[in-house]
């Protein structure tokens, strides 16, 4: 049978509506829908949540691995005491270089130290001056004033310095600003309160910004402070010992706390990244489970509908037609009641594919279709 022949056998709804009789109701029929059964439906918001959780857990896992590596490197690193024997150890080492070692010593400047701008008599080797502005900004979304701060000015000064051991053996520290954990001592901190008059207040309400003041701060690594350094130790050509960031990319540390505290802090950070990674992974799994549950329910509803359809099929089978034939298909027995009008005019299959839920006889809205059991 060709395609044209088939078309002639089943008249188009536009033609049939004018020809009258039983064919008029064909225009109520829906076009057959394409239903993909295999695809696993995920809503856009679920895809976004899943993507975010996978990306975040990947990022946290990466950070965890990095931190874990640092913790392991710290565990393996030898602790050397800073004394005269250190130079001979380095001399005996091939390349005159130890890749990752831990040393501790007192800070001593090589030349002139830095002088504090605010505290008389304070001298150091690293100095950080920060001027930070604090203000309240109107948040129109939350309808409250929220704190906001901005660095207006920042300057870091350094001078060359050594870590000195018990018998005045010294190790020069290179690139101290590249080191992690360099918490400096605050030598000066002052908050300058902003003062304003009545017109300023009106201006603030109009602009949505209220200045609170400026915080002036000076931090220093003071001369004489004890620092723990972890990095690459090498004996330079001028016979001085130097500590620098490791060439293999391991983390360089310079910290005022002792080695055990630092190691514990690093292990804690590794643990935190792992916990965050796991939490994100679990969130992703939860999203997947949620989608799977929804999909399962959807399939269950379809199965139930299919079962109902089969039940109606069974009801219609074997009946002698056409004295109670369905007004739509004219082939099966009428097998359902349309509510609320109560008309018994069509089979269940036809009632399910109506374009609009409207009774084909009286055009009243169909709220419910119930099976008709004839005894
Ligand atoms: Zn029918
Ligand atoms: Zn009706």
C-alpha cells in the first residue's frame, strides 16, 4: 500500500468535519505523540546542581590531594639543627643541596633593619602597612545595611635576613614573601572613626553608602623572633647557607609557630578539603537519587495507565457491534462514563486521545472518566 492510498482511506479532519455523521468526531483526536522511553529525564535545575556538585567535589579533591602531598612531604622532611655542622653536612651532599628540610632559628637582619613607622623602637625584617576602609552598604535585596571593606593602600617592605642558630650559624632566607604561614606580629592598629554632619547623612541615604572609618595597621616580622622554615637548603658558591622555595613545587613555609603545630594545621586543612569533597559528592548522589525516584514514579504511573487501558480493551472485546458502538471510532463498544455530564458515548481508548477534555456529545468539560461495567 502506498502512502497516497492510505491518506485516501483516512480522511483529513478538515474534510471530515464538513461531511457530517460519525466522522465529525475524528477532529477531536490527538496526533500520536512521540514518547522516548529510553532517555533518563533530568530537569535543568537538577543538571545544574549535579554539574556544580561534581565540579566542586573535583576541585576539593584536587586541593585535598595537594594538601595531602604537602603533609606527606613534611612527614618525610629531615629536621636539621641550625649549627656549624650544617655546612659540613651540605658539603658532603651531592649538589650541595637538600631538597626539603626543616630548620628553626632566630631572625637577624643582614644589613639595616626596617623601623616601625608607629611604634618607637620596633625593628623588623618584613613590614606590611595596610590602610583599610570600612563602610556600610545598603543591600536592596536583603533590605539591610551590610558591612563592606576595601583595601585603600598596602605596602610590603623587606630587607635581607638570616635565621640564626645557637652557635651563630646562619641561613639566609630567600623570597620570604612566597612562603605560606608567614603570620606577622601586629605592631600598630588604629581605627579612625568617620565623622559627618547632617547633610552627609542625607547624602548617605541617597547613595546607599555609610562610611564607618579607616583601619590603619602595621604588621612586622620582628628581629629576634623565632621562625620555622621548610624549603630547599643549599650551600651557595660564597659558602653561605640559603633557604629558598623548593624547585620541585613543594610548599615553602616560613612560620612563627613550631613545626608540630604547623604540621597539625596542614593535616587539618587536608581533612577539611576531603570532608568538603565528600559532602559535594554526596549532594550529587542525592540529586541523582531524587531524579531516579521521580523517573520511577513516572514509569509507575505509565504502567498503571497501560493496565487500565488493557482492562478497558478486555471489556470491549467479544461484544457484538454496532448497537452500542463508540461514536468516535465506530468499532469498539462504549466502555466508559464521562463525568460530570454522564454521557456513555465512547470507548476508553478514544476518551484518552481527545484533543480537549470535552464531551463529544454535549461539549461539557470532562472531569473524570470511569469504566462502565455491564453485567
Ligand atoms: Zn472509540
Ligand atoms: Zn456529555
